[in-house]
C-alpha cells in the first residue's frame, strides 16, 4: 500500500533538524486547519524512498507552498487556489498516453503510481515571476511511463494537457487563458531522469492547489512548464503549442529554461526571492541544474531559443 493513514514524521536524512522541526510545526498547524482553506485538509500520507536527486537547502515551509500558488483554473490571485481548489474531484482519474508510440495506454491513478517506486526528491522550482521555492516532491521519473509506451521514431516532442471542467472550475473563464492548460517538452527533455512525474509533496499526496492528483516538475525550467492535474500525455512530431506561448508569444519561449542572462521583456530574471524570505538571491543558470542538463542544449543559442 502506498497510502496509509498512520502519521509518519520520519523525515529525510538530508534535511536539517531545523527543517524537520519546522515541518512538524507546519503539519501541526495544517492539521489544526490553519494553513489550508477548504474542507480537504485531511491529506493522505504517501510513502517514498529517499533519493539522490536532492539539493541541500532549507525547504520552503509547507504553508507557503500550499498558500501561494499559480493555478489559473482556480483563480489568478496567489491565494485563490488554496481557497477554491479544495473540492476539486481528483477521483476517479485517468491519464492517457497516446500519439506516436507502439503501446498507447490508459492508466487510472493507482496503476500509474505503481509503475515505479516513489522517491522523495528535494528540488528547487523557479517561477517566471522571479520567486522560487525548495520542495520535497514525491514521484518518479516521467521516463518510467514514457518508455513503457515505446515511442516511435516520429515522436520528437511530448505534449501534456490538464483536466478542464468549467463546472468544477468556475473561475477559469475569468483567467482569460485558453484552457485546457497545455505544455510540452522535447522528447530528450521529457526522458531526462530529473523530469519528475509528481504525486505528492512533504510526505503527503499533492494538495489540490499544487496540482493533484498528478503533475509535472521540471526543475531547470520556469514553473509554468510544470503542468498540473495531467490527463493527457501525447507523443507528437512537432513542437506542441503551450498555454503561455499561445497567450503572449513574444514573452514566452518553448524552452523556458531558467536563465539569468535572458530577461523577460518586462523584468529581470537575474535574481529571485524565495517565498517566505525577504532578501533576494541570484538566479542560477538552469536553476542550478546545469551539470545535469546543459548538455541537452549543446550548440543551441539560448538567447534565441529561450
Ligand atoms: N494547469 C495548470 N498548471 C500550472 C499552472 C496553471 O495555472 N494551470 N501554473 C504554472 C505556474 S506559472 C507555476 S509557477 C507552477 C506553480 O506550482 P505551485 O502552485 O505548486 O507552486 O504551476 C504551473 N502549472
Ligand atoms: Mo509561474
């Protein structure tokens, strides 16, 4: 069983005692109903083994991660998703893997989650709006799913789509972005071991505002690439359209790799603020994952392919 109800406060060896104590405190306040809006505050535990894919940095408090979100389907203010996503139905859930592959597949959430052992990976995530966070995510490499469907030689990119239901997401229309939310990766980016299919955070299943029941985390790219509440994964031949590129093509490029040297047309990307902290820190090339991913872009002009 992956989900259990017994509390598990054993925590990663790689986090400091202070982080551990912080976490206990935040879990306690969440349990007391302080941190989370809506009725779905009883999160189920999600067991995961520790992983080597981890940054040794202070993790961002659970309360900040679950209270300051971008999820336009549930409103455009940072505190809207925590307030409005609580009753979103994430069961039953189906994810379809289709397109240019020998073995298309449909998974319910449970069968998807059992495709590989769950790992806890502490990753940075950097939003294009120049804030960032460090999160103990739970999931496994997306490649575990992709390789099972045996992509054909025509599969050059992977396209993703979010669930959309205007009845369950009445505020979505007001966001004025085209929905369902769409994203895409080049096949080699999608197959990269860092690319995480994510089911949980902080030892629990994903809170709805963070993209339950399953989302992507691509830690070297701006946060908008990390699409939430996925229902469709397709192998495609051409670079797929993505929501922010459809909306404002002169501001958002397909790659969207974190790059302090390429500013957004309206603001600098040279520095960032960790949510919950006051001072700014310098943004790192590929969000600090250059050693792992820079080779994917060898020979590319990153000022052109931003
Ligand atoms: N479906 C969907 N996915 C989405 C978004 C969204 O509005 N809708 N926002 C993106 C943006 S801009 C960011 S920064 C991250 C935020 O993830 P978080 O709320 O877990 O911090 O989710 C991304 N995934
Ligand atoms: Mo973002």
